[in-house]
C-alpha cells in the first residue's frame, strides 16, 4: 500500500520517522509532502526521506493562516494527485484533511494538545489519535467528538526517543561545550503560534535575569527568529551558544544539564528522558503536561515568582534513559493501516 505522510512542522519529522520505517519494513511505500518551515525539510534530508515541498510560512495573522491553510490544501492535492495513496497521515496538519477529502483519500491525524481547534480534523479525518491521558470528559470539554477519537498508550515522544542511539558527546564537541559549566538548553516561546500568551515573555525575561552574570553557566539558545534573539540583548548572559545547524533533538537534550522551554515537544522529550525539565508555556494547560507534572517529571514555571523558587540552574545528577518505542510504533501503524482503502 501507499501511505501519504504530510510533515507540516519540524518536530513532526521525528514522530513520523519510526512510523515510516516500520511501514516500509512491512512492505508499504511511504510518500512525503513537507511544509518548508522550522527545519522540516532539513530534517527529512538528514534522515534520507524523499519528499515534495508544498508551502512555507503563512504569516502571523489569523486571515494569513486561513488563506495559507486553504492554499496549501489545494497545492497538496495537486502534488499528491496520481500517487494513488491508500491513506494519509499527519500530526495536526490542517491542510492535509482538506486535501485528502479533495482526493477521496481516507486520512488519520494524531496530536497531543487537546485545545487546538478540532473542526477540520473531525470533518476531514477518519480517526483522531490522542494520548489516552486525554479522557472522554476532556474531549467533551475541548469540543472533540468522542466517536472520532482513538486513545493510544503513552506519549508521542516515546515513538522516537528510542529510535536511534543518543550521541551527546558529538553535540558537546560540536558546540564546544565546557564540561565545567552548567549546560542549559533554552527554547523561547513560539511567538507566532495561535496559542501564544505574552505572559511567557515576561517569565523568559526573569529566566534570563537569573542567568545573568554567572560564569559557571553556558546557554544553548534555540531561537526561531531574529525577534527571539532580541530577548537576549538586555541581559548579561556570559556564555551564549546559538546553534547554526540542526541537531538530533534527543541527542542535544542528552548533552545538557537541564531544559527550559516556552513550548511543548522538547520539554516533554527531556522529561521522558529523565533530564530536569522546566516549562513556562502559558497557553491553556494540556492533559499531557498535567500528567507529567503529577509524576514529577516536568516542573511548570507559571510566574516570575516560580523562577525564583523552582528553577535550579545546576549540574544534573540523574541518568538519561530512553524508553522502548516498539509497542507504541506498532500500535500507531496498525491504526493508520486500519483506515487504508
């Protein structure tokens, strides 16, 4: 069978990689389309996947995003026409369900933040795959039809965290990290995202203030844009490294002493791997983060005061432990194939 994957964002490539490899191992053909933003195409190149590039950044405004989604949906349909895909799969790609309906291809989506608008997915997808910690009551609250949902065990990050050996030594050498300094990985908030809350920028200012003047720290700063680099300017953070190329995310995390992020995916990766992990995401709380917080794997920085009382800028003591991804990979693959025409 032919399985059509649409990589709409960089982190989606990591999620799709073990699924694509498993499908190929079962004798199926995987066909990729990719949206050219946030290193999506670079990661597909890095892992050796062939793909068609369809669309890029849409802009910040709501109308820009609507126009961009509709335009990309038409372009996706044109790009995939003639492929004869049996089923399509995306991780929250909004253009894919529309394109799949245009081509009469059954579509499956997967995501793990229940507060995204579900309208396109419930209209255009045969099934929505959500972590099973997002229960029926939360689905009702978020406006997701229960009959469209299939819960999967665990967390999406487990799909790829064990997918390849971690190589933190290469990252440390390439970034020229000083082993005597505390290595802090910091991701600013996604300022262009529809869910962005400006409170996160205030907390980021407090975090950077806490790092200022410390010779024993080295900050690896993953800026998405120039405006995010500008957050550093008022602060005296002594040793800052801004990576100029894409690294394997889990290996980058494994090379650090702690992770701080205004977003979600890498924060959860760090938590699941056992790295001290802090989130200052100020959008509506999702069930996955709530679950990791209850387990003590994730620490939420919900205010400037929390930065002073909860954030520990120190060498880590625990070990990095990758989870087993085999059962979850086969579970998701089985759900995708169950909807193939």
